[in-house]
C-alpha cells in the first residue's frame, strides 16, 4: 500500500512505523535499534538512516552504502571433516574485522547448523554462498543474513553526505522541535513508478506540521546519482521567508548543516569531483564526511522564478483552479555568478497557495488525488507559515 496514516506514540515509534511502511513498499530493512536510537533502510542504491534524540528532534542521514554486520547464517554446503565447536571465519568482501561463526551441529563431519560468534565490520559484503576458513574441516559455505551499521553509527557510513549530528542530540538535518510524542497524526506516501520515493508528514501537535522525503529525483540527463534525503528544520521565532528554515530540498536556507543532500556525479559542468550536492541559498556548501566540498543545488520551496511568479495564485478546488508548483532542482556551474542548470525534480510533491484550503484537505486533478498540508501551521502569527502549503499525491 502506497499510502498510510496513523498515530505514533514516540520518536522511536514514528521511525519504526516509517520503516515498516517503507519495507512494505519495496525497501530493505537495515536496522531498527531502539537502545541506540537509530534505524536504516535502503533500496536500489538509496541509503537513508535516522537517529532520534528522545527529546526534541529526529535526525536524518544519507550515504552511498551501509557498513554491515553478520546477524545469522544458514549452511549452504556443509563441507567435510568438521567438529562441533569449530570456529568458521567468513572469506571475502571489504572488511575491517571478519565475522566468525561457531559450528553448532554436524552429521558425519558435515556442518548442519552454525551461530554467530563475532558479527564483523563490512564495508562491502561478500556474495552468498560465502566461503569460510578455519576449523577441522574444509569447504563449508554459508548463506549470511546481514544487518547494517556494525560499529559505525549514522553519519559515519560509506560515502556519507554530511549533515546530521552524531552526538545523540540532533542539531543538523532533522525534523526539528517535534518533542517526545505522542504525536497527533502521521501520513506516509510512496511510489516507484518513476523513481522510488517516500514522502512523510508528521502532525506533531494539533495544527503543527513537519515534512520529510527520501528517494531519487526524476533526473534531467544521464548523470550518476539523484538519490536524496531532505528533512524539515523550522525556527519558530523567524519569518516565513527566513533563511534559517529548511524544508525538503529548499532553495532558501543558508544553514549548510540543515540542507537536503543529493548524490551527484558527472553533472554537465559540475564543479569539483565530489559525490554530493546540498540544497542551499549560499555559496558556502560545506563538506561531506570525507571533507570533500559539495556541489550547490537550489530551487524548491520559497525561492525561484516559478515560486515567486505563482505563489500569489490561490488554489481553489471548488472552482477547479489549482496552481501547484513542482520542486525543480538546479545546480550551480562555475564558482562565481548566477549560472545554474536544471538537474531534475522531486516526484509527486508540489507547493501551492492554500488560502482556500483546510489542513489535510484532499482534491482531485483528473485521475489523481492530492492531499495538502500547511508547511508549518496555517496562521499568520506565532509559529506559522501562512498560506504556504505542500501537496503530495495520494496513491492507494
């Protein structure tokens, strides 16, 4: 099912429900670890992680791989000459510390069951069946079940994009200020007909919203990448057009640690040879965790030609006049001046003027159903976003 709504009782419960929804829609579980407050999933080269602080915020991370550990294994071929209690060491992969397994049972020297002794730390896992060494026999191979992280926490994974605190207090790219829960409502949206994505909205308190998304852009051209992860940071005391806010792949934020990140390699006229871009409105882009400068992307919410030109047009489903602005993503070429090229766009998410809309309102455009939410809260005082709404396509 590509749409879900419900209630989450806590930060951990929200991440758990988001992961369960994603895995039900084609993503693979990497890890959901409540004691360490972290979780991870991946799909088709898209690797995303979360850590929650149990106090105020839920942090988001992105990388081009997970460090893996061996959780369990079944015997593919039992070999010959083994003895109960033998230790088998996995062979292959790119590994810091290899995993080992105990031989639990044998039948005439043939291994029939094993259990993990040391889970190992793998940057690249070996393919099944995995060869082993050690013990009194030969030629035992295993089919291994892997889970993510090993000894590396979110934010320190393979080719990590940067943005995301690792101290357990989430102060960078995150759903900010959501508290500990329980939360009023959540909504999840997913599809993979163009490229895989998951959009999520959290009403963390009645009438107050945070947004997030991960997946792959619908790219323009044949460059490598397009995988992204974006969250929602909001400064409750600042104006709507403040560059201290960050929403999805926002083109107005100036906070390099909050911007959504995009995997990008081989963009035409791309500056530098890094693997990452970041969505900002500043020439200072920060670096990934390998200390490599990131490319600059802009576009998205609150900034750009389309937004400025169309933001005053009020969507009115009763009259059939519904102007919605796609989130286009442009990347900077060169190191000076305002020179940008089109890189792609987010799929099935739009910005619109919600003057005539109610929070959570649904409307149809042809055969499509859309559901709209305030960016933060439909007010003009206090923590507010006025009539700035975000709409997501609802596919059931």
